[in-house]
C-alpha cells in the first residue's frame, strides 16, 4: 500500500473553494425561489382582482357578453386582454390592476408607493391602449359586423389606492358599472349609424363571433406570450 501525501495548504484551498461554491449555489437557489414566490404572489393577487372585476361585470351587465383572459392574434404575435365586455352600451377592453397605496401617474411608467415599497410599472393606460388597438385591427374590415367604437378602461380593485392626478379611463371597481352606463350619454353613439346609442343583440352576437375567431387557443402560443411578458417585467426598472 502506498500512502498519498496531500499538501495541507492545497487541501485547505480545495475545502475553501468547495465551501464558496456551495454557498454561492445556496444564495442563487434562495433568490431564485424567492423570485418565484414573489411572482406567484403577484399572480395570485392579479387573479383574485380579475375575478372580482368579472363578478362585478356579470352583476352589472347580466345581458352582456363577457370574455376573460383573451389572447388575440396580432401582427407581432399575440396580446393578452384581461376582459372584453360586449353590451348594449358598447365594446369595452378592460385592464385590471390590484395595486394599492399611492400611485404617481406619469406618461410611460407609473410608481406605486406602499409603506417602504416603491415599485415602478408600465403605464396601464398605454398598455390597455395597445390592447384596444389590437382589437380594433381585428374588427376593422370584417364583413357582417357593425362598425363600433372600442373603448378602454383600467380598473383598480383595491380600496386603498389613490392617484397623484386623475386620468381619463382609470376607475375604481365601485365606479365601473356607472362609468360604462354613463358613457353612452356622453357621446353621439356606439356605432357608426347616426343617432345610435346602443347595440342590439344581433350586433353583439356578430362582434362576439368575430372576436372569438381571432383568439389564440393553443397552450404553446399562450405560454410564449406569458414568457414574453415575464421578460418585459424582469427588465422593468424598480
């Protein structure tokens, strides 16, 4: 038998190297799991907020058509819309937000201040405007459907939210129903027909059919869209 002699200094360096790598791996896994837990928490609050908005819409507009979590095909892939409401008052694209605290309103990015937490997020008004434009492009030129105004609303569900200034099209959940019902009286009409303030059931059905034909149904396409959204969120400035 031959005894293997190991330099004590080398052995010490190897142990330190292994310990550093184990510690680095532990730190990486900790922050990875923490990031995943944070995303799941945000998703949970977002899902609950969307559920509350959907319940409110069904209660306020029992004769309307509500489409939730809609993935629409666009020229650049797809876009996800929280809610599309078709009712006699018109066609509404609704973005739901669960943020609370003080919201500083700017052009491209807004800031949420809640206690010691300060988070910057993309302007939901600009975000929803892209959804409105996507839906308009889907409907434009379609035969057999009425020419209809597509209107966007951003709904904040928290009662503990305030804004640095008022923004057109941004409402609290308690204001959603009366905002939509009051919108018809503030404009000439919801369709291109002169003097028409309301959509009839036939027009609503035709619009719903056209929208559903342009929906993305495959899970793979939806997952690609969700990954793209996560990348955008990850690159956002906090």
